[in-house]
DNA sequence: ATAAATACTTACCATTTGGTAAGTATTCTG
DNA sequence: CAGAATACTTACCAAATGGTAAGTATTTAT
């Protein structure tokens, strides 16, 4: 590996954009952090927005591989949901910046969100088909699949990435609480999903 | 009412901070929007951060009154949750910037989030006691009350305020979809909460 | 009538920011 | 070994940004 600077920039940018926000992170901040000059960044990525797009691509890939790695095609019914929730929480603990960036971009829209939306719609399409099949098999409660997924997505990502709300509830966002939050989220979803 | 400029600034700032973000909104933008000069803003609010704190206070008040206005103390069990979810969706449709700002601040932490946290912890304390009472009465499923609230909060606010995720699911975030999302979210929560 | 407070505006300003231009050291290629 | 591509750095820069200083018109208080 000759340099790896390009990858180091990408990693730092993902961490900074995902945790502190895009506007709150200047190229100079990143450069100082990396011990290089701002122009080195602009050599590898033609503009700040181009860098953002690259970080989004990386984040989507990481999220995708985390989820597809967890999705055991053998698993049926709620087991599969459980696997996915576990994987999501694991990612939130290991690399909070990835989910942070996804949330950030999905909220503010703009040019960059188009890429994210199209990348995620593939995953979501699979998910919709899975949920529909489970409903048809009578294992999941009958609800509108897409709305259901939106609620599940919001609940999981929200619980996994909202430390301030946890603090307001009197829970410290440490690892132990996160583990408990994961367990409770799974129970919550189990109750909501499984057909009587 | 002599001027009202102070209030107009506050309204515009809440809308801009809540929808586009704090960093993404410059005082010049706000000033042009209002047809005044930037220095008029700094006359009423000593700094941009002071303005942010004022908008947070306003947003918390609006959220609080929307929720307390909906909370019928007579209502028991799931009815009360339903009222609250309806009120939250109504607020999301009427003034999306309020929930937007709450989410924004709760995510990024910082100085301002302390005020929000303390203001919200009162509401959440009431909510925790309510949920505990319902569990004790056997009307709600037994789950950890605070984690449950976190999941409910995340699901509702997420569904109500994530247009991009809705788009990725192939749903246009218009009023009709929002009404459907509300109905489905309520059904989802009903299934998750109500004890067998 | 005069002083003083209120509600601004015009005029600046230092810093930060994303970005360009040009130079330099190093490595690869013919 | 010459030249070209790669991977940077130093040197700038125009625009934007939050904020200060000072002036002005209007209303209020004495």
C-alpha cells in the first residue's frame, strides 16, 4: 500500500460528518486532524461535496454489509428481524458515525440524499418482500409492510443513535445501557410483530 | 404591539434552524428573509447561539403545550397513547420545524441540549409514571418503561419527520401518506403495548 | 423642551471557508 | 536517463460569516 491517504481522508470525513455534522466540519479541521494540508484533501476529492458523496457511499456499503452479513437466509419469522436488530445495534456501538451519517443525510435531503435513497431502496425492497411473505405465512401481524418497516427502522435507529434522549430519560448511554436497550427493543418489536 | 420584530425573528429562526439546520442558516439569510439587517437580529439576540437557545425554548414550549393539550387525564390505557401520537403527528404536519429542531438539538448535544434535556425530562417523568401505572394495572405489557418510551418516541418522531426514508420506501411524504403513517403507527404501537 | 431609552441602519472588520494556481519531491515509464 | 504522472505543499484569494462601533430616527420620561 503506497499511501492510503485517500482512505484515511475518507475515514476521518465519515467520522466527522457522521458525528459532528457536515456543515460543522471544515476541510481545515479534517486536514489538521490528519496531519496534512487542506489541499491534499482537495487533491483526492475535487470538492467538499464530492467528499461527502464518497463518505455516503462508504457508509451505505458498511451498513449494507453489516446487515447482509447478519441476514441468515435460513432464519424465518422474527428470528431474522432479531438478527438484523442485533447487527444494527452492533454497528451503532462499533461505528456510530455510520448510522449518524445515514440519519444526517436522510433528514436534510439535498443532492446527496438521492444516492443514499437509491442505494437503500434496494435493501428496503428486499425487506418489504420478506415482511410480506411472513405476513402471508401468518407469522407476522397484518400491517402495511412499508409503514411497518418505517416504524421499525425509526425505532431501532432512534434508540441506537439518540444519546441525548436517553440522558433525558435518566439513562447513561454507555455500553451496558445499549445492551439493555437492544434487548428491550427486540422485545418491543416481538410484541408488535408476531401474530397471535 | 409596538413592533413584533423580536417575535418575527424568533419564528423565522425556528423555522430555518428546524428545517435546514443551525450551521446551514446564516444570520444574513435570516435577515434577508425578514427584510431587516443582520444587526437588527443581533440587537434583539446578543449572538447566534443566544438566538438558538431562544428558539429551543419556544420549540419545547410548543411541543409541551401540544402534548399537554392532547393529554386527557380521563383517558386510560392505550387511548391516552393514541391521543399523544395524534397530537405529535398533527404537530409534525402543522409545524414540522418544531420537531425538526428538537431532533436536531437532541442529536448533536452541546450547550443548548442541556436546556432541552431538562425541559423534556419533566414530560418524560410524567410519561414514565403513566406507563408504570398502566403496567401495574395489567393494561400494558410488562417492559422496561424508559426503554419502551424511547422506542415509542423514536418510532413516532422518526415516522413523522423522516421524509427521505419515506421516499426511499416509495411513499410520497404528502398529507395523505402522513395520515396513513399515523394510522399504521398507532396500530403498530397498539400491538406492541397492549397486554394480551 | 430635553434627556434618555428604544429600535433600528450604515459602515466596518477579523476570521473562517471552500477553492485555485503554481511549485516540488518522488515514483513510474519509455 | 528524460519525461510524465503521482502525491503532495506553499502561497493566495474571494466570498461568507458572526460580531463591533457608531450613527440616526422615534418614542418615552422628566
